[in-house]
C-alpha cells in the first residue's frame, strides 16, 4: 500500500515507475500494481533472506533449498530484474525491502544507482535478523546501496551506528490524508473500539487487545471489533492454537456479545468511519500505517509504547501509550477515553493535524525524491562488492 501511494505521488513529480514484484498476492492486488505502473510490471519468485528464520529450525534447510531452486539462489531472479530494468530503461533501482538481494545485484550489473528501503526492525531481539550485524552489516550495505531509506526514526536508530555517515536517511511513510474525513457529529449507538490486524499476523498481539477488552468496565456501552482476516470465521471453527485461544478467552468470559469480527475490509476509509477508538497492541512494528490512517480520520489511538507506534502517537496529545503486553493498563486507557468524549475529540483533532504535518503523501514523496537525486551520483560499482 505504501508503494502504490508512493508511485502515484512520484508520478506527479515526473518520476515514472515500473515494478518487479513477488508473485504472491491476490489477482486484485496484482491488478492494482499493474494499473499503477501502466502494465510495466513483472511478477516473479524473489529470494527472501529472512524468510528462513521465521520458521522452525527443522524446516529452514528445506525452505532454503526450495526457494534456492525457484530463484536460482537469487541469480536467476536477479537476471530477471536486470532484464526488466534494461527493457524499461530504468535510471535507478529501488528495493522496497531489505529482505531481497535482487535489486543491488541488478543495479551492479547495469551500473545503476540502488536505493535500499529499510522497513524492518533489525537486531538481536527484533523481528528480523541477518547473518551479518554491526559494522560488518554496514560495510556490506554500503557496497550495495547508493542510499539507504528508513521508514521511521525507530527503524533507523537500530542500524544508524552500523552505517557510514551520509548513507542513511529517514523518510516516514506517507498516506493520502485527503481520503479521510473526520466525522462532524458523534456516531450513534455503542462506542466501537477496534483493532485492525489480520489474525494470521501473530506479532500484532491480538491476545493483549482481547484481554484488555475483557477487563474494561462492562457497564460502558462498547463493542469491540477486530478487523482483518480471520480463518476461524469469528470462532466458528478451530484453526490453530493462537486463534483458538482468542475465542476461548472470550467464550469463557461470556463476552461473545461484546465482540464483532468484520473480517478483511479492503477500504481503510470504511473501517475508520465505523470506529471511535483505534487500539494497536503490537510493539515491534517499524511504522504503523493503520495508526496514521486513524489519526487522519480524526480518531484517538491507544497504542503499545514500543516500535514505530510510540514514535507516531504523541502520548497525552494524539492518544495514549501503555506499556507493552499490559492488558490492565490498556483497559484503563480505553476506559478513560470511553468516558470522555471531549478528550477523544481533542486527541482526534491533534492527530489529524500531526498526520497532515508529518505523514502526508506529499512529504514522503519529496523526501524520497531528494534521496533519489543524491543517489544518482553514486551508481553501484560491482568491483566494490
């Protein structure tokens, strides 16, 4: 979503984009990307560095062999990127994640600048690890990137000391704020307190949200919702231990009537128009797009004090931050906002202004364009690798 928005914004600045993308995703998602780049897109298998460590140890060798065969251990997929870039007469290659090597490999062969976009929290106790860390990681990246972009200050802070001076820039993700319109009047009916994250993403910590919801004063007229993919169909069938536990917690508390499971909703504007308070319990997130969308819609946010969430939400000004993995404190924060409509409105207005000032699509595009301009003078030299 961030890439699609960036493509549209850069086009207004005279930058034409083409794309090579992993061959996953629904037909509708692939069509959106294809339309954005006027059909100049290649969907193919790409090599993922970190994918192996996100699976049990016993499965990792098999996964490495499988993706190695499918990508030619990144050499065949890099050749595809190179061929596409040559065919489209690319001036620069932008890798939208640190997890694939094909971008720098193709840039080196074509002697093009290469911009590497860091959207991952990297480090020993973070969600993403690499074989090289510290100064060795910085030297590796410096030989393969003309410039490095971090999507938030928290992302940059984890690797800044590893990098040579001048290589790393911070450009926060941007969204089209104009798509979101704050409500003029209070929404009728129960207050809707929602989390927006598919249940297949365990690191979003849905269990913290559910436990917090169960601690909220039942006399408050609140409906709790979880938007996003739910393979269990609202607890109608058993899926896995993580999802089953969520629904068991609710069932054992006799609170099923307080929860709604709308499923995946493609349009974030619809989600934000239906809720009153956004809750985000993940604390290991490099950014937090849904939080900016909520602020753009004039909604208050309750978030975990960690990762990109703590950078976006100004505690006591645009929302409330609570300690990670603390359902009791999260419940108290939800209760305080539920009981105070004027505070919700004040937080929402301040959040809207912060989204306009810091996370607009125009600001993001301008920042990326400055990085592109700086990168153009530093094409990748294969001899330095």
